[in-house]
C-alpha cells in the first residue's frame, strides 16, 4: 500500500508543478491510462501466444507467462506472494 501512496504522491507533486508552470498534462488522463493498459496487455500477447501454440489452455498460458503480476503489479496485501512471483521460483518448481 505504501508504494501506491508514494506513486499517488509523486503524481500529485507533478500535477502541482505543471500547475505552477501553467502547463497542461501531455494527454488527457483517461486516454493516457487506457493507452498504458493497452501497452501492458500488448506485451503479453507474444508470451501467451507462445504458450497457446505449445498446447496449453488460455488459463495455463496466462499463468505461465506471469501476466497478472506484470499487468497488475504487486497488489496491496500480497507481499507474501513476492517470492512466488519471482521468475527463478517458477523455474525451480518446474525442475
């Protein structure tokens, strides 16, 4: 949760600086967020596609490509799962 508060604080600080300089943000906030979400989802197309072509189902492909941690980051209250999200942890489980 601390990371999210720091991120929000940094965003507010940048907004204040933009306001003091009389500058508008580079893109409307909703459009910018939708674009960023599109980038995150687009980054997962190739890894999930590879998993699908290797014969895995969509849910298994999603898990093996580690899409959720990449797209959503570490959600609040999930600090205990940090080690499980590490790429080395998944490789060790397969061995």
